[in-house]
C-alpha cells in the first residue's frame, strides 16, 4: 500500500477509527500455491500488541501459517469513488478510502484451554449482552466444538494506516467535493458516500494542502 505524506494516518487516528466498530478484515498468508485470503472478525488488543481470532480447522490459511507465520491483516472502510469532474483539472478520478494494515507474526493455538480463552474474549467483545455464553473445555454446548477450530494469536510487528481523502487539494476544492458526496448520498442512500464525506471534512482540518498526484 502506497502511503503519501498527506494520506498518512497517525496512531491515535487509526486506533480511534478501529475502535468505532471496525473489527472485520481480511487476513492474508503466504500459501505454498500462492496467497491465501480469509475474511474474518478479529479482536485487537492494542495494549498487548496482538490480535486474536479463530478459524475452522480445515481452513487453508492455517496450513499457510504453519509454513510461514508472517501474515497481514487489512481493514478497509469509508470508501467512495470520486469522479474526475469533481476534483478539477486535469479531471483525474480517484478512490477515497481508509485502510489499516497490520504486519504480524502468527501463532497457532491448538490446546483446548488456549482456544477457549480466545473464544471467550471474542464473545465478550462481540456479544457482551450475553455474558452467560461461555466456552468451557469439555462442557456443552461449546466445549465439544473446540476440536473443529484453531485459534490464532497475531503479534503485531508493524501498522500502516492510510486515510486517502484528497488532503492535498485546496480547502475550497475539498468543500466542493464534500458537497458532491452529500448530493450523491441524498440521491442514492449509499452510506459509504456519507462516511467518506465525514472523513474528508474531518481530515481537512488536520492537514495542510499539499501538491502531488494521487494513487
């Protein structure tokens, strides 16, 4: 992922963005026959510098991890297409999006107690309204199902964050684009247009206008 100076997301920025409910991404590993990609929910523990998740035991990504533990988890949202006519001469269209990519070292968790711990932490995060739903090794209903899955503990080695919303454009152009996004959202109801507009307006107060080409 190419990140230019005006697109860079700060640590506080990407952490707040993910904490706003973005806990689903794409996990990529290097399989013997090429990359393996898996869409998955995950639990980020910023303080511990790790990411927890689980997969079904037959998932091919697990074999890839056994061969090469280096993986990448990517989360992308708040995307929208910006027509060239919105952006001024030379009328080059572009994509707006926010994306955070974690470069990690993956550890397979195969013992029942370790898998139960990961699942219970995920349950507490994703369905806190049912605290009685717990995974207990050997106990129904979830304990017997532990044999069919594997846990993954990802140690975060590097985080790269990009918020691409034409920060390099003059403020007046950004405001015009924000208006166009609002108009398109009103016409289509596409929530991504509203989300991209919110990001553009938020970031324009934080970045100077810089020159350069888009990617």
